[in-house]
């Protein structure tokens, strides 16, 4: 397995600095990224790597892209002494670990990031992140995400949820079928009608190609998994297994 040299960690820290500089849309009420969590946590608040990956300097071989990190209160909770990590909380990190293990994948090889930078106001981790379109902010977030993809060069990218899937055309022209310009939040019936996975998708402005799969959000996927599994004849963990081949 390829060794991760300290410069990669410095590179991720540099991306955190860039994330902090992205202006938040005034209408959103969201707060800027803080970064700096010491333990395993999704980027941009954390490094996006497991403790084992950081300690052993093993290289991530695939990526998971969530929607946003969460809210101010959740971030404040993680900043308390003895915390600083998401892998010991029943939430997206642990739910994704369970899904990856079921797929036969090593969670330590997964780099975990978010499409949007910044923190939701208050104590609600769920709900709409943007109240109005803001193209400058959208473009800045997509540009930062593309930097991460070009550096990691993942063999597979896991898109967590329909809001991320709908925006994925910004990282690859191969994903334009998931754009749904007339739908703010497409359903998975819409997404699956265009195919749940795009193999060998060309990443914009790079020579990177990756298998990209649209998944239910791990933290609540169990709610919609039965309907999707009936439609596809496959569970999300099986979609991951296929994407990683």
C-alpha cells in the first residue's frame, strides 16, 4: 500500500485553511468552517482520515462525499475536552464504517469529506443548508472538492445522499444525467432511473477517472433502503462493493 508522507497531512490542513476563507452566503445564516478537530472527523472540521490511517500513514484509495459537516452546537460538542472525534458517535462516520465493512472494504482507506464548507446555525444537523442559490459559494465549494479529488485520485467516489448527487455534475461531466435542473431535491427513483453508478467517470480538469456511485445517506439509509433494494435488486453495500472493483 502506498505510504502517505507528512506533506499529505499538511496539504489537507491547507485545504482547511482554504475552506475557512470561503465566504458563507449571507442568506444561509451559516457560519464559517473552523477546522482543527484532533481526531477522526469529516473534512473540513477534521482531516477526513481514520486514526489508523493517520498513524500508519496509509493512503486513502476511495472517497466519501457528504453534504455538510453539521451545526454549530455539534461542532462545539466535539471541541469539548476528551472529544474531538466522530468515530465514537452514532452518526455518519460509524454508519458509513458499518456499510463499508459489510461491503468488504477497509474503512481506513476512505477519505471522508463534505460538499459544502461551513456550519449550520444552532443545534439542528438536518435540514436545508442553503436557503437560496449562491453560485459563487457553490463554485468555491466545488473547486475545493476538485482539489481534494485530484490529490487523492480515488478509484471510487461514494456520493452520500441526493443533494450531493444532484451537484456531482460539477466534478465530472459524465454525471450530467443526475443534474435534474427542474428538481431541487431528486428522489432515488429519479437517480436510479439514470443509473446508480457511473464507471470510469472523468474528473473535471484532471486526468483522474473514478467509479462514482450514488448512495443513501448512511446515517438514515435504513429508512429508504428497503424500497431502493426492491427497485435495484441490490443493497447499498453491494453497490459499494461493485464500485470498488
